[in-house]
């Protein structure tokens, strides 16, 4: 590795506070919605649940993570960072813990660790993170858009409008001349004048990830990955002996994921949507609705955070060892 990893170590230390705060907020949310639905009703639903379907949902979450990791690894290698599959898998899993960081800023740990492992500057590899998150967002929007007119026509403008705005932004980024002209204007601003050359370097790396073919490939992989979790949500309902269609399950889960994108880990926002939407669209018992939200969030978000926390232990040891070597 190339330099003392103090920044990454600080992120790992901060994760403990983020994790505690996220657990507290999630607990408050589910205590609140359980009180609304009735604690006895939620408890009865969990007791009656067929738990084998929960583990199938976890397995589908792992499919999601594996597909997204392959996308991340491919993007990183396109940018010239030659990191082994094993090392990059550890980096990716550690990054899963950082989705609960404020504004998900902790995910910068991933390009940081790639730099420490390969020596490739963060300005070169950071665009892989941008492209990864962008295609994930696009994928969930597309899945939600497929059925929004059928299940939530009043929200169609929100979904289609967001897709249109994102598509316009990607089109601008794909046009080198226009993007460089915009960066030229921005680099004249007092606050950005010193980093203008870095912005151009990052843009050229990002463009390598957003050319039509790489963008198409990573978007298709992202759709497949997120559809796996949508399917897992449907199977959670099967655990309650509820035959909920894959179409409505995919819409509810994808729309909740989009709504939750504004909060760390989707806390409160995605959780709320996973309660409000089934109540409106499915008309099932409130206890089952709250229990289903708790189960799918455990199978998806919290599975990833726990995996990431374990990976951070190995990353932390590696960074401390390298810090001692360079110290």
C-alpha cells in the first residue's frame, strides 16, 4: 500500500457510531409501526411465518450482492486498477456497511482501499463508485416504472420524471465536448479553481464507465441484481401464505428502495414505504404488513450491513498492519 491509511481507519471508527444510530432509528421505526399495527398482531405474524422463505430471501440478497460485485470489479478494472478478485471482494463487502453512513459518504472507503491496494489515484477509481450507484438507481427506477401506472398512477410522474432527469444527465456526461465545456466554466469558480484539473481527470475516468456499451452492460446487471431482491420480497409474503404477485411485489420493493435513496440505508423512508404501500395496494392484515417489512429489511439491508461489519474487521487489521509498516 502507498500511504498511511488514517482516513480509512477514521471511517471504520465512525462506522461504530453510524451503526449504533442506525440500529436505534430502525428500532424506533418498527416500535412505532408495531404500536400502530398492534404488538400482539405483529408477534403472531412472526410466529406463524414459515422461516424457510426468509432464508431463501437472504440467498437472493446474496445473488444481488454477487452481481453488483461483478459489476464493481469490471468497472474498477476498466479504469486500470488491477486488483485481485479476492481483494476486491473484501473491498466491496466492506463497502456494504457504509450504506448507513450520512449521505452514504462512507462508501468512499471502496475507492480508497482500491488506491491503497493498487496505487491507482482515487480520482481515477472514484468514478467506478459513481457509475455503480448511478446504474443501481436507474435499475430500481426502471423496475418501479414497469408497473407504476398500474399500481400507483398518481406517482407515475415522479418515477418517469426522475428517470428522464437521470437519462438527461447521463446523456450530458456521455457527450465529451459539452461536459468539458461545463467543467471549464465550473473550474473558473473561486471554490473549484484549484481542483479543476482533478474534475477533468475524474470526468475522463467516469466517461470510460458511461460509454454506451459499458453503461448498457452494467445497467442490465443492475436490473437483474435488484430484481433478485424484489423476488425475495415476494417470497417473504409466501411465508405468510399470501399469494402476492411478482409484479406488485417488485413495484412495492423497487419504489420503496427509490424513496429510501435519500436516507442512509433507506432508514425510515424505505421502511415507511414498505408499510404504507402494502396497506394501500394489498389490503392485508396490518400485523403481517409490519412483519413483512421487518423481515425483508433484515434479509436485505441488515444482512449487508452485518457482512460489511465483519469485512471491516479484516480491513481494519490490514490497515493497522500497513500503518505499522509505514510508520
